C-alpha cells in the first residue's frame, strides 16, 4: 500500500476514458449542488416576519460537507412488482445496472425513505472509484434535502484506502413506473473521515462549570443573535486559534 502514502486528498478516478473530462459528470464539492428550494428560501418569512431556515448556519455548513457524485449517464430503471421483473436502459452497456436480490436486504426490512415505500433494490455499476489516504474512509449518503421520492441511495461506509469500488445500492420507490435519471443530476454524497479520529462516549449530569458555560452562551446567543453573525464569528475565532496552535 506504500504507493498511496504520498496522497493527501480524496481522488475520484474514472474507469471510462473521457468521462472525467465531461464537466457535468465530474464530482464536485457539495456546495455546488445546494437544492433550489434552499437557494430560493428568503431570510425572513414575508407574512409572519419569522426568520427561516436560510439564516440557520447548520444548513449551509451541511450543504458544504463532502463531495457530490453526479449521475454519469442518462438512465431509466423500472420494477414491476406484479411480474417481479426489473429493467434498465442507458445509452451504452458501459453504464450497466444490476440488482441486489430480496434475499440480501429487502426480505428483512420495511424499507422506506421520506415516507415512500421501497419496492426493489437496484445496484449501479459505477464508473468511478474513490481513493483516500491511509486511515481515511468515506461515508456514502443519500442527498436527503433534495427530497427525491422516486429513488434513494442507501447510506454506508467504505474504507476507500483499501477498497475503491463504490457501486451504489439504489432503493426504487417507483410503484411500477419508469424512473428517469439525467446525466449530471446530483446522485450521491461522499463525506471523507479519518477513522482514528474517534471520540470516546461520556455521559454525565452537568457540572457547575458546565451549567455556567451553558447559561453564558445561551444568554449571549439570545441577546446578540443576528442571522449567521454570532455563530460565524465564534467559528472564525475557533478556526484562528486552531491554526495558530
């Protein structure tokens, strides 16, 4: 494994020549795929004057986390529960799909996502591989805030420092309909993490010191809150301290 020791970032490697040069197929930081509903949300509700999710820092921070792999080819998938037949279609057999049989997963779980039942599990034969430095893995996640009610990628962890294949399991919610995916559509999120950076679990009742800290922070937040302002200033101060030891 020594050939990976000089790597310092995450690599997405195409197994199909030229795919890496098609801009809409290239993996990108997740911030380039912020869902339209969030981009269109105002900072304040026009009728009530209530601050919306747009001013909550957790949303943009989440939307900036990791890397989105777009769909690499136009494709159609379908499953008919009455006949137990499944089908897929793409412009080329290079972009094939397979399945996970019910005996592997669906027979043992009442699978649903965003309130919609999953009826079949497809497997995308992904033309991309991921390589991370030693000690790093990736968390595979569905794009939850895109609220797709036709299909969903199952989450999981892949140790991409030793295994690079990322054939995604895709739960079908189509109720017998043909589901279409377009080349360039946001498909799946990958968040790299360092396996050694784990926190030990501690459970306790608050100490007097913690009680005072919580009270001070809550009071400061309640009396000084402005959209993104205080929280962001604390983040910047923390980051400066970390950078300077």
